[in-house]
C-alpha cells in the first residue's frame, strides 16, 4: 500500500503558494460553479468532493455532478453515525448514479483507543474527544487525501470563527500541499437552502428535527432558536473550539495553540504506545 501511494504522489499536480494566491484573488468574487468548473478541468480524476452528508457538501456534489457526472465523492464513516446518515448515502447513490466512497478508521487503532479510554471517551475531556476525532476522522481523511491532488469541501466563512478567513482556492499544507477548494466560502445559510430547494437536492432528515450541524450521533444534538448553528456539536464542552481537526489541524490550523496543551498528554501517550 505504501509503495502504491508513493507512486501516486510522484505524479501529483501541485500548485505553489504564489499561484494559488493569484487564483484565490481571481476567484474570490466568482460563483461556486466557476470554481468547480476550473478545478475539475485542472485536476480531472485526481480531485474529489469530501462530503459530510451535510447540506453544503451535497450542494457541491449536485453542482459538480452537473459539470461532470463522473465526479468522485467520499465520506468518513466513524462507526458512530446516525442511521439517517446511512440512508442518505443510499439516496445520494440512487439520485446521482455515482459510487460513494466510504472511508473507515483503522480497526486496530479504534480498538486500542477504546480499550484504554472507554467507548465514550469523548465525554471525559476535550483532549480525549480530540483523540477520538483524530482516530475516527482525521487519520482516514489523511489516507484518502494521500491519493489526490485536490479536494472540495463545503466550508463557509459564516460557520465558525476558525473558518472566517478561508479562501475559495487554497494550498492544504496539512496534506502535502494539495489544493483545497472551498467554493461556498462566501455563501450564507439561506444561499445553501435556497439551492437545495430549487434543485431538489437530497438532504439529511435530521435537519427537519432541529439539527443544524450533523456528525456522530453521540456528539450531535438539535439546537434551539437563537443558538449558534454549531452549538449542537460537543455541547458538553465549555470554551472548546467546535472543530474536529479535519479542517483546522493542530500544526497549522486556526486554534492549534489552544489545543496544544490539551493534546500534549495524549500525543505523548500515543508516541509511547500506551
């Protein structure tokens, strides 16, 4: 497997910071469809939509599919997802006639983590919640991105302070410098849902039950009127960032210094094999 990934990386089409900076300025006020059309032409079958099965990523899938019906799409199944998520994956497959790539965490890593810390370790501390996210989400994502030259996400600046400065086209230094596309960066909530309704895009049933941000069943709850849309994520934590590490890494993300102390003991434990 390592040899195969190495061969793929040897043929990568990577953009440098200067080129991406110019592209980011050029496309900043361009519609999402233009960003997708450019990226699909530039990267071909070496680009994929990363779908969390939330509305934004399904809007992007719908847009990209209209440009190229062979668009690749993948999601990470943490093993703790709501049943409604699996039903939506099947609905998306049927609607668009695509292969939906489903990634899984390393079983041995999950076994070691839960044996040491318990199945519901994420309730014990922020550090252990982040460890769970690392094993179940971040590591599977990293393996997939090692096969690609670019990926497409549904990040929006409106989501959370750590995302307020994202660009529509960027270099992902956390994943070997591949290109990261955020075509909906300047969209607001109503833009997303107007597109969903106008184009009859499949969406997660939990939205109709008051959920505004959906991930693992154990880590997500509905929100109430007036709450921040991401308040339903890890609601038992106080003052912790509403991020899992997939889009805001410990090394270069917007909250790395805050998390450094939280994760220090966990990282040392993993390094020592404990």
